C-alpha cells in the first residue's frame, strides 16, 4: 500500500463488535493494534450496538488503537426501535454517543429509512437528532427486506410495505444536504453492492449505485431551481468532470427531465469547479 497505509484504518464491520464474547473481540483487536504500531496504519474503527458501549469497553478499544466507533442507531424513536426488535432505545444511542465523544473517539452514527412503523417524518427527525448528537460521520441505509428476518414475515403477510426506490431516493436527496450543511460527513448511502444481496432480496430500495442516484436527484433539484428563475430555453451548464455522470443522471435521466420542463441543457466539464458547484450560461436562441 505504500504511503496510503498512513491514511488507512483497519475496520471491524458486519456485526456488533463490542457485543461479541470478550475473548473473541480481544483476539481480533490485538493483531489489529500491532498492525497499527508496526505497519503504520492510521488506526482501527468498528461498528457496534448503542447498548454495547460503556467505559470499560471504551478503555479496551482505546488501548487497542481504535480511533472511530460507529453506532447502529437506526432510528431515534423508541416505538420504531421496539416494533423492529432492535433491542435498544434512543436513550442508549444518546448515552453511548456522549461517552464516545467524551472519550476522544470519532463518532459515527448509522440510520435506516423506511423501517416498519416509521415514515418520512420520523426519518427526517431521526436525522436531526443524530446531528444534535454531534456525529462526525453518518451512514444512511434504506431498509431492504431479506429472507429469514422478522421484516420478511411482516412483508409476506402484507403488514409491511418497504419504501420504493423512488421514495428512498427522494428522501435521501433531502437528508444528504441536511447532514452536509451541519458538517456531518455522509460516508455511505445505501447498502454495499453485492451480487448475493441482489439475488436474495425480497423487497426494498436496493440499487448498486444508490448514492449516485441520490446525488443525481439533488443536482437535478438544484438545477431546476436555478433555471426556473431564468425561464425555458437552452443553457450551457458548467460542472466538475468528476461529477458529470451524476449531473447527467442514470441513463441521462436528468437531461430528459430537464427537457420535459422546457430546458435544453448542454453540460460542459470544467476542471476548476468542485463536485457540487455549477455555472449556468444562456445559449443563443
């Protein structure tokens, strides 16, 4: 990895790391800590349950080079957490977040949209409450229904309707700027692309490029607002080459929607622009 090792963290994800048997956790932490010291990694990060954090656990993590801890908060409404059998409360998330920040760790919080008995209002408020906990990073996961789960039972009985892809994209296109304007880095939106997941998924808003769908929707909203003030016509829109595909949209969907709204747009890549910036210039009729 060369010099990249200095900016790379070793990570334990996929489960509640601090809730597994202590001997197993230590058997994983010890070689990771050695790798940080001997090989120069930046540190270790892990994800866990909000009710699996206390001072003793934090001391162990600190001694083993852990720098960042992510909590699976999922929702900040106890009714939603209980209905989905999460096993913890919003108070657990608040308390664990306080301990993590006081301990000098980077705090990451994870939320899920579209859980059973939750809606856009609760999801929006959950995001606001996570921001209030002063998270450094956040991950947003629209709920996907997998076989063998409680949600699968509810779905198959017709009791639970997961978000559609359109609903999830529209909501997350509102959540993304909410977090970013509050200074919270959104390091993930949507589940990691996995062929096995695509094959077994029963329902729910999964897409291998979900974050890009969200970014494209956000860009489209911004551009429609800007062009709406100028009126229908032809325009040159300068954007960063790095975000050109997101401005165009999946299968050039944004271009089509702009045309439908009366705007003929030509995108011009300009190196000096940041990924979120754009400039509009009317073209001769």
